[in-house]
C-alpha cells in the first residue's frame, strides 16, 4: 500500500464509528454499575468484582479470539462482541440480585474480549502501513469520545430517570454499533491461514510479552480507580462522578492523535516511556 494512500476510507471510518458506539455503551455504565450494585446491598468485595469479573473474561478470551481472527477474519467476531454488549445491557434491567449482576458482568466481559480485539486488527489491516500509528490514534479517539460523553451522561440519566432507562440507553448505543458493524466490508484472510490446525504456540508471542506487561502494570491501578471513584465521589458529595472521566478523556483526546503521528516518526518507545512516566506520577499524586 503506497505511503500516500488515504487513511479515512469507508472501512476505517465505519470501524471508528462502530467503536464509538461500543465504548459509549460501555462508558454509560462505567461510573453507574458500582452505584447500582451498592444500592442493592453489594459489599466492597462485590463492588470490586463488578469490574474484576468483566476484565477477567475479556482477558481470558483475547488469546483464542486472536487465533479465530487470524484464521476466520474479523467480521463475525465484531458482530458477536457488539451483540453481547446489547444483550448484557438489556439483561441488567431484569437482574434482581447482586449475584445475577455479577454473572451478567462475566457475560458482558466477553463482548470486551471480542469486539476491541477484532476492531484493532481491522484498523491495522485497512490503514496504510506508513500511517498505522496515526490510524491507531484516531481509532483511540473513537474510544475517548465515548469516555467524554458516557460517564457524565450515564450518571445524570440514572439520577433523573432511573437505572432501567440507563440500561436501555446503553443497549440502544450497542444496537447502533451493531448496525454499523453489519455493513462493514469483510476483510479477507490469507488462504494459508484458513483451516490451519490450532497449536499452543499460536496463542503466545515473545515479542508481545513486554508490551503486555506494560499494559498490565498500567491498568492494575486504573482498574481500582474506576471501581471506587464513583462511590468515593458520592460519599464525599463531590457531585457527578462522571465528570472525572470526562476530564480524563479530554486530556487523552488532546494527546492521542499527535502521539500516533509521533510514534510513526520516532518509534513507539518515544510515546510509551513518557506516557508511563506521566501515569506513574498521576497515580502517585
């Protein structure tokens, strides 16, 4: 693909739009699920499980999902991930106990293991290689845009109209994402990949160990933060806890597109190392 090939092609734009709806559905519930579980008498341990179970299922699924994408393509994986988000969001409206909610969180986490994995692969495939970092920056903006809107809107919606309306709204966003995903063109897989036998080594790559470790250490404290910020903000009377996520996302939005271009020119380490340092300082403060 020539270096001057266009980035904003139909597959790329539709993928970013579907990703926006996917994450908007997720972020509507980000600050509100702990409040919902607490309102049903959930313990601090159960509040932690709200995101712990979700993240666990997403993590467990990603290696086999990667192999499925390599051998079967991204389309069905994208559809399945978005459909799970739709069904899980609607399922919360009927959840009568904390245990049922936690079971739904496991199911919901399957969607996070499916859709973002396939969408990232699709973006990498349709983007010109020389602009791949920029493409990932714009793709990340679709995520951040959902974070700007979702948490504050979700908290306000739950306060004014109740949790059932919130869950229906999250399901509606997932339905819009599903409609976008359905019209995505199918990106073919190499003929030699189709029907290939599964091998354990297909699930692991030495080159991925260091980036994976970096992400692990970055998201461990972040997971604790997003689990308890809503409860802490509510107990201290700090107003809408979703505003925290909005401010966070605005900072991400400002940096992300330029960081993608910088990583194309200077290498990935030129972006990763300063980013990790800033994150460490922020958590320390």
